[in-house]
C-alpha cells in the first residue's frame, strides 16, 4: 500500500492506495498518525478512494487510530471509500462510531 500525505484545511490528509493488509503498511500508517498527534495535529482525513482491499487487522488499526486521535482532541475521518471498502466499513459497524464522508459536502460537515 502507498501512503501519500497532504493537508486539507487544519486536517492532515493521508491518501491510502492499494491493498491494506500487510503489517508493514499498518506500522507505517500508525507512525504517520503518531507523528500527527505528537506535533499537535490530531485531526486526520484518511482518503480511501484508491484503497482496493482492507482486512480485519487493518480495520482494527483504524479503530485504534480513531481512539488515539479522539483522545488527543482530534478526529479521524474516513473519506470517500470505494464500494468494496465502504461495504466492509458498513458491515463491521465502523460507520456507527467513526465519521465516514462519502463526498466533499459530507467531508466539509465532518470537519466542523
């Protein structure tokens, strides 16, 4: 999986591309989030539009990262998941407690 980094307003934006299942990818994403929190930027957008697969371990990591961001006074927003990833997010119930924005309008609202 590739992780591309940028910003969107006061949020750090991380674009995840490819398949999210390898331990090295999980470690890399966790390190990105840890750095964001350490530098006082706990608001993070994970752009999932280019993510084609996610496994249960990676879903568990998203829950952990959501909790870390929230504990630091920020939020983790899942943005624009493509259909197969969105289905997994919905089936597992992540969308019931994590912000998921399917388009720019929903993202703007979630960022408030």
